[in-house]
């Protein structure tokens, strides 16, 4: 059976299960994603379930996005990390236009994907979607992972990014409408408030901790802190200043390790130029969004594509 026939058969079978109310996701297959400076466990859906995830996302995402605040940037069409970084720089410039001393409250949710409560997530989903059929599919999708504990969503499904964003949208509205934070933005579970008053940020941090614990059953990571912006703000892969943007030191370190490894594999003949090019282009794409000339030059020295002679 060719690929197109197989996909057609899978879709036909799933439609029959959905109409009968018996569709359930299959068990995810877990693997370790190894990067130069970080490792994490990915919970990937099966091929059959990925078809469902993408179809479900296409239907519900545009309606959910309409409820988001303007300054939510993660997992949203036509947004993303580079727009978030530019927006943060705009906030820094606006704040420094009125005061010399400006502070930033940077927050990160501890073990975010592993801490999302299924019941709370379904309540939030139900505020937008009333249809029983769609709610039943969403419940099967959410409870299909860690159904014994009712906590956590898989890191590796396209719908998980949507659910994760939807979950913290509750916090977004609390911060913007309840705390009246003018310079606030969020990228998935990383969020920032810029203010000229350090004491005011400390109070906001306490209110945020209360809201996360009481309403969403979440905790802030120990990395959450208040700092002056004079040394730049480390956010979604870059260090952001009012006048310029620099690459993150950890990213440059990882790129050097990656290029050194690629050079070694190329020399042994285990990879070819087609394997190296995408990684090189990804790094160049990262660098073009920041002031990176020296870091780029020093990093590219680690990429030496020479075959080892016998």
C-alpha cells in the first residue's frame, strides 16, 4: 500500500471512530532529544495521531487565538521569537524614555508542560467551545496522556503548544487587566514585565505567584527574578538591550560544539555537505536578527570541512 492510500485509510478509520464517539489517542513514543547544552524527553504522537492533531489544531487554533492578548507570541501563526524580541526592545526603549532606572521581572514556570492540570485545561477549553462532539474529542486528546494522574501534556504534539498557550492566557488577562501591567509580554511559559519601580514589580511577582498557584496549580521557576536592564535582558535566545540585540552566550557555545562535531563527522566521511548545510543556514538565520559579527566569525572557525586522507 502506498503512502497516500495508507493516509486515506487512516483518515477513514478515524472519522468512523469520531462519529461513533470511540476515538482515543494511541500511546506516545518517548525519546531523548539531545542538544549541545540541553537534553529533554520528547513525547511524540504516533503517525496516526499526528494526522488528528494537525486537523484538530487547524479547526480550533484560529478561534482560540482570537482570545489571546496582543503580546502573546509563542506557537501563534505570524508571530514567534523574533517579533517577541523586537517587542521587548520597544518596551525597554519606552520605559527608559521616562526614567533612567528601569527593571525587568523575568518569570519562567517550573516544569510547565508536566504541570498542566487536565481538569482546568478542559474548563478553559469549554469557555470557547460548547459543542459536545468537539469537547469530547478534546477531552480524549488531553486525557490520553497521563490519564492516571490527570496532570501534564506531551512535549512533542502540535496541539500541546496550543493548549499550553491557552492555559497561560488566563494569566495574561490577569496581569494586563488585574495588575494593570503596561509593558508585559509572554512567549509560552516565559514572560516579562518591564517597569520603572522595583517595589511595584516585587508586588506584581507576589500576585502572579498567588494566581498561578490558586487558579492554575503552577509554580514559578527559581530562575524568576527582578533585574535592572543595564546588562541586557536574556529572553527567547537573545540578550536584548535598548540600543542593540546580542546572541545568547549559551547559543554561541552550543553552535561551536555543533560545528566541531560536524567537522569531525565530515572528516570521517560519515556525513556530507547536505547534512551540514541546514545546520549552518539555521545558525546564520539566528545571527541575522542580532549584532553578531564577532561571535559569528569565532564560531565559524570551528567548521572545517576537510576529508581525512588515508
